C-alpha cells in the first residue's frame, strides 16, 4: 500500500502537468493568437512560437492571417453613358491588425458582411463614373485598382488589408444582351444581303462579258472559216478548170462517174432509161462509143430518180 506522501506527490505532479497543459499554447505561422482575459482582448501574439497564459482566467482566440477570398453578389450598375451593366466582382484580403479585427468584427463571418457592403459601394461608385467601354475594355485594370484603393481606405478601421479586387464579369443585363444580339444579327444579315447582291451583280457582269467575248470569238472564227472555205472552193474550181483544160475527155469521164455515184446513192434506187442514152455511155464502154459531147462540154445531166418499176 502506497504511503500518503507518495500519493500526494503523484497528485501534485498530475496537477502541475494539468496546469502546464492549460497554461501553454502555440502560435502557428498561419494564425494570430489573441489572448482574452475575462473576455477583454490583450495584445495579440503575432510571431509563431510557444506562449503562456493564466489558466481559467485567460483563453485564446485564433485569427487566420492568410489571404482570404470575398465574393460579392452580382449587381446592376448604370455607367456614366447611361448603359446598364451587370457586374460580378470579388476581393482578396488579409487581417493586418488582429486586435482591431476582433474588436470590430469578432469573426471572419462578421468581417465579410462589413467588407462585402464596402466592396459593393466602391464598385457602384467607381464604375458609375466610368463609361461602358472603359469598364468592359479600355480602363478595366485602372478601375479595379481604384476600387481596391477605396475599399482599403474604408476597411482600414476593420484591421483588414485588401490585397486585390477583380471584376469577374461585366456584361449587359440579359434583356439588353438579347436586344444587342438581335440588332447585331440584323446588321450582319443586312451586310450579307448586300454582299450577295453585289456578288450577283458582279457575276452578271462577268457572264455578260464572257458571252460577248464568246460571240466575238465565234464571229471571227466563222468569218475566217468562210474565207478559208471560199479560198478552198476557188482553189478547187481552179484546179478542176486546169485539169479539164489539160484533158477534156478525162475530165468528162471523171465528172460523169461522180454524177453516177450521186444519182445512185439512195438504197434500192431503180432508174428506167433507154440503153442508148448518151448519159450512160461510159457504163457501156470507156471508149465512149456513139455520139458524145463536144470537147469542153459539161457532163450530161443526171436523170431524176423514179419509183421502182413494177
């Protein structure tokens, strides 16, 4: 059985351990530690490390020292040129004075409620003095910096430092957007119709010019062809005349045989003539017995084709 002295020693050690455990606290690099004595804040512990407090008298509130995000509700703003904008902005902030932060906001939720109101007012005030084009395109970065500066000035009493403000979106309201889209669509359709009309007109001009060139080329070709045919016919007639003059009998024979071929072209042609007819004398004998045409006389006329004899 243990002695009372040993038991008391154990109790004292346990009590000391509990007192040390309740008296010690640590501060991490991510937080501030704010000791509270009977609910009243004391100077904050900023540097990381091990600290002590009075047990049962003091407790410690931890405040995040990292950069935090703040989202605001999208709001409609009328720009200086009377155009409506639907703006969605957000901010990033951090606590720079934990004691003042605790005294004014108590928690991150309370700070965000106050900071959100300040951000919305600054966004409405700064963007309301700018034009639609400046917000959407031309001076967006400068406007965001001006909003950050205004928010920082108003949030200084909260122990907060706003490190960045961004405009996530700045668009026309839905009703205005639809009207703008329809107007743009109508303008594009008008431009497309004008381009198609101009293209049709240009195509007609090109076709007309092509048709005119085709007609000119065909006319010139026909003229050259007619001239060539005329020259050929003239040369042919001259050749035939020269040949006829050199050997009239052969020429008569040649012309007669050509005439025979032309008159008997149709199939099953039957011609009833007298066998002594002078037209067919070359069919009887190449020597052309019987009376023949005088020298230089043309070949006899070919008989007209008659219907087949019964």
